[in-house]
C-alpha cells in the first residue's frame, strides 16, 4: 500500500539548501578555544548580547528575532535586552570596527554580531562571536542559503554562537515529527525546532500516531488506522512516498528505528498477547521476538549502540520499564517507584532513560540504567507525556497541557530550564526529536 506526501511545503521551506562557508584562514587564525560557558544548559547563564544584523537584507528584523529566540530557548544565556544596547546601529562586526567598551555598559560577557546581506538570488550570513571581558574573538563563520530558507539560516547563525561560547552543538537545526489534530483528524506533521514551518505529512483523514525518525532524518515510521487496523507505515520524506510496512493482525505500534536504520522494534500481537518484535526496515519481515513473558510488553526503544532494548512490561505487576539485550535475553527491571511507568526514551549519551509516570497526572522523569538517580523533570504542570531526547542528549522534549491545549515543550536534562516551543491553538502530541539535519 503506497501513497504520496504533499511535498510542496516540505521542499519549499525545509529542504532549501544551506551551505557553510569558512572565512579566510587569516580570519580564523585568531579564533580562541577558551570557552565562556561550561557545564550544561540551564545552570549559570552567561550574559549575552546580540546586535541587530548589518548588511541591508530585507529579512533582517525577522532574522534577528529568530536568532534571539533560539538563544533564549537554549538555556545557556541570559539575553541582554536590546534597550540596554548603547552601540550605534549599523556598527561593524569585525575586530577594530566596534568598541568592546560599548558592551561592558549593559554587562555583556558574550557578544554576537551578524552580517546578513543578499548573495545573488540567496542570502549570506556571517556570525562573529566575541568574549567582551577578554577583548577577543572566539570565532566567525559564514553561511549561505536560498532566500526562502532564511529561517534555516538564522538557526545556523544561532547555533554558531552557541558553539563558539560553549563548545557544544545546539539543537536548532533539528525538527520534530508529531501527531497533530489541527485538521480535525490526527495526522502526522513535521515542525521546526522553534515551532515554525509546520508541514503536513499524512492526509488520509484517519488516526495517525507515534511518528519516529530513522537515523538519517529522511524517513518516519508511524502507526495509522488508514486501512482500519493499527498498521505500521514508513514515510520517505525525500522521495515523498508512504508505504505500509507491517499490517499483521492486531496492533503494529510503538516503532523505534535501530541505530543503523536496518531494523525497527515495535509492539505486535499476532498471538493475541502484545510483545516486542524487531522487523526488517525494508521489507517488514520479522527478525526477532524480543519478549516472551506473560502480560503486555510494549513501547520499545534502542540503546545508542543497538545492543539493548528498553520496553514497558506488566510481568512484575503494573507497567514498569525493563532493559534487555536486543535478542531479549537478560531482561532486568529499571523502575521501582510508582505503579505505572511507560514511554521509555534512551538518551543519546547512553546513560539514562526518560519515561512517563502517572501520579494523578502524567509527569516526565529520567533514571539511570541501574535504577538509581531518579530525577523528576515535571510536576504540577498539567499532563506531560511522550519524552524524546535531543540529538546531543542535553534536552528532553515532551507534550504538555500546562498552557491549556497540548504543545511541545523542552526541558534541560536536569529539569532546571523548561520552555514552550510550539505556539498557536495546540494539539501537538507524540513529539519525536530528529537527528541533527543538514537539509
């Protein structure tokens, strides 16, 4: 069973090419490697000022707001309000073209300066990053993009500022797949990191749930009732094709791609009792039956190295998180507090699982693989479900009703910094964080 994705919006905004261009070697020789921010986002926030772009591009005002919002969302910085800037507008960005003293006054520790100008039919952006107190350049980089992809260009500039100050990549060039009820039905969508660029993937008028990215960021697996049964489908975002991969009797749900992208773990019930299986990602053939214990086993996720699978099981009474080898051997229980722990998501760092526990409402927790170090990320803020880690393991995204309808929220891994990413009327559920994307 095949269908086609409407790719006009997908290609128009999301697939616009953005290429990184290194500045001349003479400009890079002075780059410094001493970082202004260490630790993790959400801790001690570095005071950061970002000047409005120079260069005359018509998109400058909106571009500037995207960069600032990305940096605020990151949790790394305390952004200095533009009203506190005393440097005259239009001042240059290169060393010697501006006065560091102008940025001492508002208390900036880090400084981002931007050039945004037309480049043929496209745009060119330069990000220059400085240590104000040390009077030194931390680095500079230029990027080009089609004019229609100016938001993608802004995310790259913001990411460069984070990288130069912290030495760590930012998740701004990633996206979320989610289920959305915006059309009256639950369809699959993709949305940019900051909640913009909403793109509809399915249009079957049925119930579509639980999308998950493959390791390349070019395919989505999801469950759909389009044919009357909860079957597993795969959407090829680059080719625009949707294919039904598993249509076995009963459920075909909770898909998770292996790190190599060659297998998919999911819950199936061919014998009536839901169990975790792995299937071939190309033809849907069953590779392994992972669980065989009595009771319901569901919601698998892979370890980053592909050697293990975490899943939910009722074998010990109530829903709890277990970890086993990918062939199902050596299963051991990880969660012990609470009687309903579900939706595991394995950190890319390999050391923790995020999951959801019900205590009147649903909240997000993380735990080490040996069951210690239980950390509560959310509490008393509506229902918080469907955790998904950022590609670098620094953040956890989840759906939350704390602002009314369901939206995608993001928390630092320790819970200290939480922000709402999507806006509007709501209806965002099952967020799945993409790998870092180049398209």
